[in-house]
C-alpha cells in the first residue's frame, strides 16, 4: 500500500477500453449486452460506472476485471491487451494487478476474516510475515482489527464487505473493481464503505472503478462513465 | 510454462484450502471417514475370512489326505519299495517332522442292522502316522490305534450315521466299542471292534478306515518283508512353504517315484479354494468401487455446493489447477484417514476373531490377511480417492467464472 496523500493529477493511462462488444447466445436468441463501449481510466482515478438496470455496467466491469471475455474489442490494462491472455495468465494478471469487490461480499465461509484477506497474498508467494502483516494492516484500516479471527457468518453485512475490500487490496492491485458494493447494505454501512473506498483512493492513490446506481454516490467519484443500452451514454 | 515457485505457491494454497475445507464441516468429515473405513474393513475382513477358510480347508486336507509332500509309486509300479529306507532318508531332511507310509486297500463295513459303508482302508504304523497326520488329535469317540492293535479298526466320521457331516454317502450305525463286520478286499470277512472314530468336520478327510500292520499281517497274510512297501508315503513338514526344498532333497537322496507337493495333490480342493479366492477378489473389487463411489459422491456434492466459492477463488486469481489440486488433496486425505482407520479397525476385528475363532461347519476359522494385502488394499484405496477427487471436481472447476459465481 502506497502511503501519503497522492497527486490525483497524474495522467498515466491505466485502462483503455476500445470498442468492446459482448453478445450472449442462448439457443437462437442473441443478446447484445455491450454494443461497442470505449472509455479510458487514468491512474489514481475513482470512476463511477452508472446507468439504469440492465444497461450493461456490470457486464463492462466483468470484462475489465477479466471475469469474462468480450466478443470483440480490446481492453488494454497497463499496456497489456488482456483480451489476448490465455487462461493461466489471466489468473495471474487478476491476482497481481486487479482487485474485485462483489455486491454480495463473497467471502469464503470456512476462512476467518484474516485468512480471507491474506489468501490472495499467500497465493502470490509472499513470505508468511509479509502477507500476515499486510492483511492485518488492511483489516486495521477497514476497522476490523478486533474481528480478524471471526468467520464471515459471525459478522454483519457491512463488516463482511469491509473484509472483501481488504481482500481486494491485499496484493496492492493497480485497479480495484467494485460491483455495487453497497447494494445490500443499510445507509450507515453504505456510508462506511463509500468513505473507506474514498479513503483508499485519496490517501493511497488507489485507482477504483465502481459500478453504482445510487445518484447520491456521484459525489465520491472523480468522474462518471454512464452506460445505457450497452453503449456509453454521452448525454 | 509455470515456474517452480508458482507451482510451490499454488501447492501451498491448495493444501491450505484443502485443510480448511476438510475440517470446516467436521460432521461431514467424520461421516465420510466412517464410510471409507467401514468399506475398507468389510473388504479386507471378508477377504481375511475367505483366506482363513481356504487355509483351514488346506490344513485339513494336508493333515489327513496328502501331507505336505507325498511320494507315490512310479507310473508302471503298484507300490513303493524299500520303504523303511525311504522313511529314514526323509526323516533326515531338516524341516520334516513326520513320515508315514500307507498301504491302501478297500474295505466294506457292515453294522448290526446290515447297513454297509465302503471305505478306503489304510494300513499304517500308528506311531508314524501320528507324526504325519492329524487323525489322532481329532478323535470324536473311542481311542487311537496303538502299534500292536489287532481286531480293531479306526474309522472316519463321515461314514457313520452318528458323526457324519453329510448324508450323501452310505453309512453304518456304529460307535466306538461296537462290533461290526469287516469285509476286506481280499475276501476275508471278520468281526472287528470299532476302536475309535475321528473327524475333522471336513467330508473329504473323514472317509478313511485305518488298521495296523499287525492286523494287516493277519488279514492279508503278509510277512514283515512284504510289508516293506507302500501305496503312498505321507511327509509332514514343520512349516508350509518348504515343500519344493523337501522334494529337491528327496530327489537328491535318489528317491524315485512320483513326488508331489500338497498343492499338486489337492487338485479339486484347490479348484474349490481358488474359486473362493475369486469370490474374495470380486468382493474386494466391489469394496473398492464402493469406496471410489463414496469419495466421488462426497467430493462432487462438496464441489457442487461450493460452485460459487470456486468462482470467487478464480476471480481472486487462484488458478483452477490450484483449486483442482486442493480437492484432490482433500479426497486423498479422506482416503488416507479412512484407510488408516480401516486398517486399525480391521486389525482389531481380526485380532478379536483370532482369539475367538469364527465357528463354521468346517470348524473354527481364524481370519488371515497378509501385510501385502493390507498395503495393496490401502494403495488401491488411495488411488481410488485420487481419481475420485479429480473426476468429481474437474468438471465444476473448469466452469466459467461468472456462471460459477452467480449460478452456483
């Protein structure tokens, strides 16, 4: 984790999305979820991907997060055309470069909060002390130091989502993707999560791309990319 | 190509996830291990009982019918000659504990009600026979023969109404002490007393009648010199497994004739016991299939229940190979723990039935299993668990990440 207030005016291009199309084929029915989406994300930005339900914003995030492959188009992340990566290289790219926060927390129930957080770091082959220290530091940052040995089902929704954020950040990713991370949370927990994301963005320069459909969250974002009917909404 | 470090890191995570998964649901763990260990027990124990039964049948046949080694006349001769000399040479061979020549004849016994039973008559020296066979240790009624016994006969249980195991053969109503009519195959008919009845609870061994050489001299009018022949010579060894050495040494001593081990002599019985062993192997195979199916089903259910988590792990950057290895490790652990517990259980049950043998119609059967069989069964179980873990999980693990997360 980088430290100190970061300069937000750095203009290094981190993600270049070029005309991505995503089609789903179910029997004879072809659904075009994305119809040529292009946009750029710069280092240290906090981007909001917004749009109505079914507009394709989560689909965009899935493509950027390498959870899915676009039917056509290019996604360049930190100079690498990730659409051309093979399976195992995609795995390692996700592990080292990307962090992902899901709407429904998605922590592993058999692991404690601490284990959930250090799991990706351990996979990278860090020494035990390093991944333990990093995980504990992040749990402290998200306010769960005292609950690090609890299992997810012993924690509230907001706490579980904070574990998920810590887990997504443990490998010091270039980009953190968050797919409606507050959709299942009450107002107080939502504020905690959004403040936390903003904190990581501002304090540590963490680039974040977040899907949201809550207009009141716009204030957190540096920039909003609007998506409608599978296209960038330029209105 | 993955670097060695990445493989090691992947193995570390695979092992970590496997252990977490394994011990997260302790009830499931106990259930799976119980099923596997009981499956191991049922397979190995049934095999051990069948082995014990086979051993028991062979022991009985060896102890009355063939000995460990049997010498028979050359093909073109009716008897073995210079028997005393052969007996001396055979007894000089290390490992030989008894040598008993038999002259085989035929006899029909008639009880007081006129019922008849035909026996193969063996003319023996009872002292030598006692070292080579087990008839003197399995007396159901009366006494064993002594060297000088005359006018008396020692008979197998299976041809007496009172002691027989099966009703298929004609039998006589006689017990020890009863007078019966003996019709020898040379035409001599005389009254003899039943001195004793032996029985080993095995139809194939309990069908002989024995008289002493002293009695034979009277009945068949033979001299001592004429008695120095044999239809067969039964040789008992200290242990099983040294028969070929004994045969080799007998031949080295210049003993001619047909010399066979008990395995060669027990053709029909071997067929029977080999058939039992095939049943045992089929039982073992079924046990392995059950163990395989159990582990497969358990891992498959586990994996299906964790589809979403598998998707998440892949989304975090954990490779599918690592996740697959974690499930293989998990099922391997089921195999190891279940197998070891199975070995302990089997050892205990076999120990119990060694102290308290299983009572069967053929007699007391002690379960027998070799260390090799344990190792073989254990290795097969481990291999089954490896394959079961692989096949049960690989399909789900290959699934698309989003399908796994959102449809799992």
